[in-house]
């Protein structure tokens, strides 16, 4: 069975003291992770090690970076490389979040480079895709997301796609309180799996966890995660409240 995953994206929030408090509060919450379930916390760079230390020894709990450079190393002031992340024991990285695509002009081609360099360093990417509202209104979202996948992923081998994580985050549902309906989420997740199957075959397509992101909260997680092709969520705002995120972890399919 593919992994069911509750991923938190803290984005650019919290002081170090607040981040440590949130991590410690999460440990005290009543949450269960079975063998096929993971909780992954994408935290700001300065908090990677402190949060990793707090979660040390917790089975199924991982810390992720929110980004890495497309370059290997060198004169790229302010950037953080995949090799640096690996050197501090980070195992996951978000690649292609819509906020980075928009504010940092990350193209599908650049994201392909980021995937390469993450995988070269044995860091598992959580590849984000999703359409803006105008595309959804024009009902061309399936083609739009398929193109994102083809242009950033399809140079990867089937072996590299094994246990890959994709997060579908419709931009119009991020931070807006306007969640995609569970039918809309399922329809897109099935589309993504179909596109993967065409390129890589059914076994690979079935092994990829596809997370939904966009205004996920405790109150809607069971319904969304209950869809056949939804393998958990990538959660922004609600991941900043320990009890909310614990409830979201407990909403993962068994
Ligand atoms: P919200 O859960 O705040 O809508 O954010 C979703 C998101 O962008 C997670 O990466």
C-alpha cells in the first residue's frame, strides 16, 4: 500500500521559540501513525535542526525543507543546496510550491533541475502542482497540471518515481478557506495517476502518494482523505495549531 501522509507546511511563520513550542505541543497531542503513515514537517531553514531534534526517535515523523537550490554549489548567495540539506540529515524537500512558482518565478524547467539535484542527494521531493483560478474557470485544469508534471518529471526514470510524493494544490484553494470539493480533488488526483500510468505504468502510478493541499483542516480532512486517490494532505494554516494538525494526522486512511 502506498504511504498515507500528513505534511505540514509552516511557510514563513513562527519564531524559533514558537516553532519549538509547536513541535513540543504536537508530541503531546493524541495522534497515531501506523506503519503506512507518515507525518512530514516542512519548516523554515533555521528551524530544520531544532525541530528535527525535538522529533528525534519518533517513528514515521520527518522534517522537510521548503525549497532547495537548482544549483549544486558555488556563488549563489542566499541559496541552500540539496547537499547541505543532506549533510544535516534532511530527507524530504518541497519542490515547486505555487508561492515559489509565483514570487520566485520558478519554471517547470527549473523545477526539473531541482528534482534532479534533490534525488542525486537522496532527498525525497514532494513535488507541488496545481492550477490558478482562471484555468479552473476555463475547465482546462487537467491539461495544465499534466503539463506541469510532464515538463518537470517525465525525464525521471521509473525507479526514481518509486515512492515519489506529489502534492496537488489548486492555487485558488490555498489560504482562501475555499477548499476544492472532495469530488474535485479526487478527479484531479485520478488524472495525475492516469498521466503517471501512461508514462511509467500502473505499478509506479500506484506507488506514488498524491497529497491534496488547499485549506485542509480538521473539519474537512476525513472527507478529502477518504477519496480513493487522495493519500493525505499538505497543510498550511491548520498545521500551525497542534491539535488541528494532530486531528489531520488521525484523519489519514488506515
Ligand atoms: P493552506 O492550508 O493554508 O490553504 O495552505 C496550503 C498550502 O499551500 C500548503 O503547502
